[in-house]
């Protein structure tokens, strides 16, 4: 009988211990796989959104807040900027596209983004090529198209009228005199586009030019001269640094490079969190390796007679050492395979939820190079854990073991 068949026979003879050991190893690797995949794919999704625009312009304040508001709808606006800056950028030959956004109202907590149909130019839905899944694009004020996540959450229908409320978060300060009509539903994009409602940018100007009865009128304030955010693409992306500095110095506005801001966010928040979770995963794997060591250590005493008989039949000390090491390799190897399947299977199960809740599509069965490195390190750690029991078996006295039995 070959060593591998003999090792498998021993593992089958204590199936419960084998299953528990493999499970312990697989849980650690599965945790590491899930952490790496979620953090990597979430980061890729954020960077993909950030890379779609070369520059984001908003009111003076935090450049990160401008990006999180203008691209991801995760922060309230820093304020408004003069519409003259939009006109100036539209006339600039270096600017390929400039799209305005007016924000500040919501529908049941979902942002109402007042913009242009050009906001969707160049975007690619997850499935197919049509931006509009049903209905049509908005073409005038108070016509809205609904993001995929909002549509799933609120079960809206074509032709239905909805009422917006003042403010960035959920509120009951309704603009009842200005209902919106649903004219279309967007296809899923797998990003922040899915989480909002979109209409013509004039809608915001019209609503806020007619304040509600309980809303104070500010003398000299004309909302038609203000916008919240500008999204800009240049013909040459290398020009953006000059424009960002120029706007910060000479305009009453703040410009930001979205890629730089998201990189900073990832390095300061996501990377440390990923590191902590990976440490937890490695601790679990280390405990699993100890479990392998203890399991094999205990079985050496139970198998003294078997090992001594193998020695008496001609097996060398090295053969016995190799047999125990092979068992450790099989245990950790099975744990690695099971952990990879468990981790990616869990990602597959989480994928619909992540897409529906966070707008992040998960490539459940995509394997990153670092996963292979971790899998190999876990396998090697399991083999190393089997060395001490293998050395014990190597030194086992044949005559004493047979006599004691």
C-alpha cells in the first residue's frame, strides 16, 4: 500500500477528528478569503466610480466630503457654488464634459439628484447596454428616472407621482406643490447610481424659488444662480491638477481629484481594517495548526503498535516520518480546499445582498494572487505543525512498543 493510501486510511479511521480539523483550517482560510475579496472588490468599485470623473467641484470645505457627496451620495453637500463657474468651465476648450448637479432634497431618505441626461453618458450597466431598463429618460423638470436600488426598495411604477422632501436625510418637510412623475427606471450599474433618483437640474431651481409657507425667504437669494456640484472630464487628464489648484485659489469653490481622495480614504480607513481582519484570520489558522499538532500528537500513542508493526515489516524511520508528515499535509490541504470553496461560496451567497444593499457586484469565484499565497502559507503551516508528531514517531522504539502492547 502506498504512503498516501495508508495516510488516507488512517484519516478515515478517525473521521470525526479529521472532519473537525479540516473544518478548523477551512474556517480560517474562508475568513481570509472573504475579507480579501470584499475589501478588494469594494475598493475597486469605489475607484472605478472615482475614475469616471477627472474633477469634482463644490462649495468650500472638505475635498473628501465633496467627492463622497458628488459621487457616492454618502455625505451632505458642503453648500452651493455660483452657476457662473459652470458657464466658465463649459467655455473652456480643455474641458471635455462638465455636468451640473443640484442636491438637497430627498424621497424617503434617497437623494434626488437634479442634473442633465449627460450624467449617464459613457456609463455601462451590469447587464446589457441600455441605460434605461424600462420607460424613458427624463426630458423636462419634474420627470424622474429611478435608480435600481431605489426601485427595488420602494416598488415604484411608471407614471406614479412622488413627493420630495427638503433636506439631505429623511424628513417630513415635503414639497407637496411640486410632485415628480416617474418616467423611467435605470438598469443596475452596481455603483452609487443605483441609490438615487434623477431629474432635470431646473427642478431644484423651481422648487426652491417658491419656498414653503414655513420656510424663511432670504433677501437677495436667487437659487437659479447656484448649483451644488460640478462633475468634470478633461480632454487631457493631466490638466486637472492645474485646474484644481486654480479653482481653490481664485474661485469661491473647492475642487478635488476623486481618485486621490478615495485612495486617501482607503489608506486611512479600509487598509487598517483589512489588516486587523487578516490578523484575526491568521490567528484562526494558527489555532487550526495547533489543532493539527495536538491531533497527530495524541494519535501517535494510539498508533504505537501499528507504527511498530510497519517498522518490523521493513519500513524505515524516514518512512514513518514521511507518513505522519503526509497526514498533516493532507489535513491542511483538505482544509485549504474546503476553505477556498467555503469562502467563495459565501461570497456567492452574499453577492445578491451586496448588489441590492450597497450596489457592489461581487465576482464570487475570482481568485486574487494573494489568495494563492495565503493558501500555500496555510498549507505549509499545517505541514510544519505535523513535524513534532512526525519526529516522535521517528524516534518511537519498536521493541518497547510491541512488548508494551
